[in-house]
C-alpha cells in the first residue's frame, strides 16, 4: 500500500500508541498477545516505512567497522521473468532442417530464419542456433565469452521420460504448469514439497561467516518481498529504485502524522520488556536505514546509464548497492530483480519483442557498467522464470509449458556456449508431453548448484543449499554440475 496512513491501518497505529502510553502510565497489563497482534498490524501491515525498517532491524546488529573491499567479493543477481518466458522464441534453431521443424510446430509464432542473429558457438555436436533480432547486446556478450545459455531447464523431482509423465504422476513436480506452484519451486528448488526457505536464502545462511557479523545487506531485493532469498536467519532487505524504501517513506511529508506517532514512542521509557525490546528494534532499524542510505548515496554514478525501463532501473540500484559493499560490510550478496508481463497467451510476437528489447538493454548495460567498474568477474547475473511455454500456438499466443532456456552473464562465465541439451522441436518428439510442452533435460537443481559452487559453497555444503541435487548429480565427482562457471574466479 502507499506510505500514507489511511483507514483502519492508521487507527491500529494510534490504538497501539494509546495502549503503550497507558502501560507507560501504569495502566492495564499489556500482554504478549496484544503486543504481537498490534505490532504486526501497525508496524508491519499499516506502513511501508515501518515494514522495511523493522525488516532490516530483524536481520542483525549493525556492523561496527567498514569491511575492506579486497578481491573476495561475489554477488549473484537473479533476474526473474515472471509469467513464463517463451524462450523458444529467444534461442531458435538456425540449421535448415531444425528451423523447418521449429516453423512447422510454431506456425504463426515462428521467426524467420533470415531475421535471427547468428551465434558464433562452434562446440562440437551443438546445432546451429540464433537469437531473436532484438537481442544484439546479448549476442555481443555471447560472442565475447561473457554470456552463456543453459538450455531446457525446469523443475524436476527426478529425471523424467514421457512414459513417466503419462504413467507415474508421483514423479512429477507438484502443480506442474501452475504459475504459483512453479514460481515457488523455482524459488525453493524443492518441487516435491512445500518450503518456507528459498535456495538463495539457504545460500546466504550457509556462507554468512564471509560477511561481517550482523551485516544486514547480504540479501537485497529491488522487487519486493520474495521467497527465494528467505531462510531461517535471512530475510531480504527490500529497497526501491531510489534506495531504502523505509527511509524514503519515513521522510515522506505525507507520512507526517504517522512519523509523529512513532517518534513520540521512541522518547518514552516503558516497564514492559516486550515494549522496550520493540522500541529498541525500531531505533536500531532507523539507524541502519540511515547507514544504508548514506552508503549508497556516496556512490558516484556519473556516466552510468542502464536502459531497459523498469528492469534497468532496478539493476542500476543493484549496481549502486554493490559499489557500497565495503560500507555495508559484505563479501557475499544476492540480489533479486523482476520483469513481469511474460504470460503471453495472446498477441505474443509484438509484446515479446518489446520485453526482449528491455531485457537486452538492461542486461547489456548492467554488464557494461560492471566491466567499467572492474567488477565483471565478481558479479554473475542469471535469469529464471515460472516455466517455458508450449511450442504450439493457441491462435496468437502460447500456453504454459515446462522446460525453457536461461541466460547467465558475467566475467566468470565460460561463455560463448550453450550448456545442457537443446531439444528437438518436432511435434510429438520424445520430450513432448503434448502441445509442444517440453520435458526439461536440465534440472533447476543443477543450474542453481553451478551458481552456488561459484559463490563459494563447498561440495559438503551443497546438499544444504540444494537438497535434491543428488538425484541429478553425483556429489563425489570432480566435474562441475554443468560447467558454465569458471570456479577459479
């Protein structure tokens, strides 16, 4: 909701203040149930400012000393394409026979072979592929070796065949083809169970000792609260394109009444331990918001231009935060950004073209900024999405599918290659479970495990971060899960 306090939310904050004042004056006992109920409504629901502020307060104590930048900094940036990306129109066969099969199954959704941007991949056994014509910066990064594609990735409980799909539904991910279920499974890497922790959250928790004790900036979201960065002891700190949302709202003139109510609480002394603890947290959180705001404000952004609309704005804030890493006391950070609009059941071609242009500009300009700052080897950006889409057309669009292609970009990426298996696209092929919905040949577990290894997780720690990995990858082998990251960086 807006930062303005309106309706019942403002009443709850006022009631909360009244009860606290009564207790301060020796009024009726203020119970734990009262505290939890009113605090959650007033502080967490009623105000974007307090929600962000208290969220930050719960993440840990403020680090006292600045962390030297050094060389041992790494960041993972997750670009979530929400809605289900039709990536078979992003990475397209260019060989004459393969493109003919693609055209026959896609029909009115197909792209002309002459319009595709050819890729320079010369890996033995890989078919000739091209990119959507809007992806010129992506093609350039691929050709320069900073970008790779991972083909046909998706959620899997275990390796699946078409026969398994038809006869053994217990082997399939829960809620297959459902937006909400598949988004959760991409966030958790747990397609066979419900979970309140995401794989990036578990990753941050596993490597928390690499950051300063109490550092609050290990998981940053510029796209709201999310599951992927959450785990016990780790919550994403939610910021906006302009920085700390909590501090922006706190200083918003429209929030003057709410600010006055909260400020009056901060000057009081309370008998109740819960009240004292709660107010102490609020004071600490305001201080941390100031620390975050000052850290990112000191970053010089002259000459940094990142296009791509809203996604570019989010990535510019990510870049600014990365540049403030020393002041924030972090050597390992995860970031979450999001671009919506990919659920194109109708009129696919033109909206998809515009979305790909945004993605291309944002990723290309973000990587250019990292290169100029000497950070390319230390930051890896990767895409994720609910699912791929059906190859067959429903008329003018495509429907929910399964496997899809993903992008990984950064100086540590062994780029210029397509990893995994690019599937056959002819109708009713061995991976087609109907209407051109393709069984993934690479699991999200393998995809994420490769990124986790680069981030610094040991082989022994991998099952903590990716619990189902042993269903797809032998943890005793020396070979990397997929090989697209140079682990020596």
